[in-house]
C-alpha cells in the first residue's frame, strides 16, 4: 500500500466507506473520513471507531482496501 493510495481513499469526494485489509488478516472499517488519520512522512495510520476504540497500523502492513457502496442519501438524513 502506498501513501498516495491511502490518501486518495481518505479524501475521495463523495467519501466512500472502506475496509482496510492487513497482512495478519484483520479488517478495519473506516466509516467516515474523520475516523482515519495519517501524518505525512510517517508509516503510522490511526483508525478510530464510533465506540472510541482505535488501532494504530503500519502502512507497510496494509495489503488492500475494499470500498463499500456510498450510504444512501435517505439513510444519511435520518441519522
């Protein structure tokens, strides 16, 4: 995984939720762009969840991204 690929996923408009797949077979969901942070020039990615749990990931151990369909407009308005 490259920094540019991750940055593109984080900043695509409109945002599409995605799942990060890691080398040790974990799947970490990123439901909103506010839930992921990457500092330029580092290999660390922080992903938080709505329950305030978080994971610190090494960018080199991310093996892929799986993009989810965008949330329907009606579902977003009801939340």
